[in-house]
């Protein structure tokens, strides 16, 4: 048997470049690139972004400017009830299905649980607190027993007022359709419709109001 050793392979010339150095280089380079991208994205963010903390806003409620500080995620119904103690509108379903939180914004009935308070700036917000105690709609609701538990009543009154602002002499079918976005858990729909028809006769007529 031969005891000769296998000839040693010639050592590879040192090139100054290895797999480890490649990975290290990629790692460092990627980190620098990533940092650069994040910095550029941050610099490119719109200047008007606010939050998530509380920010000062001004709302026009029942003809008066009201200043408050809320987080951008706060809805109008929560701003009214929890920050301003304006509790006429009720927070019931909080899913835009029952209408108990109805207010009038720029002449239209709106579920206040669907509007962010910060987005309601610059708009005219009307709540039931703005109505006189003896206003025609509320008086007609009482006369026709159109409220029972009362939770839906403020929303119905505001929706009815807005409906009558645009329909001076409606039919019962038009009232039924016009108030279809408000629900009554007590089922007092007949009383509500009679109340709206009665209120229509005593409310002042506005220009542009019609029957359709």
C-alpha cells in the first residue's frame, strides 16, 4: 500500500471578496435603502393630516359657533352628547339604521352617527334643542300620541321638520315614504304620520316647498 499523501490543492488566491462580505454588503445596503424610503415617504405625507390625538375644531350648532377638542375619529353624535352635553339626538343603533340620532345639516336630514365631527366643520347643524317648546311638530306629536318610550322621538321630530320644510302639503303616503329612514321600536307609526299631517297645516310655508 502506498503511504504517499494526496497532493495538496493550490490555495485560492485572495480576491478580497467573499460570500460573507457580499451578505454584509447587501444587509447594510438594504438597511440604508429602507431608511431612505421611509424618510422620503414621511416627507411626502400631506401637510393637512391631523391626529390621532385630540385636535381643536369649531362646529356651527343651532346658529352658534362652538369650540371643542376631539380625536378625529369621534362622530358628531358623540361630540354632541359626550363633549357638548347636547343630548336631544339619541345614540341607539350607532349603525345608521334607526334614525334616533337624526339632525339637520345644511338643510338635509342626516344620521349624526355617520358623520365625523371634524368633517362637520363649516356646516350648519340643527338639533332638536333649537326648536321652540311649542313648535308645530312637537305639539302635533303630543296631540297624536306619537311618542311612547321617547327614544326615537327627537330623531322623528327633526326628520319630520326637515320633511315638511320641503313638502308643505304632503299626503299620508308621502309622509310614510319621507320618514322611512326612522324606526320606532314601539310601533307608533300611525300616530307619527297623523302628527306630521297635522303639523303641515300649522307650519309656515316656505318658498319652494311642494307636495312631491
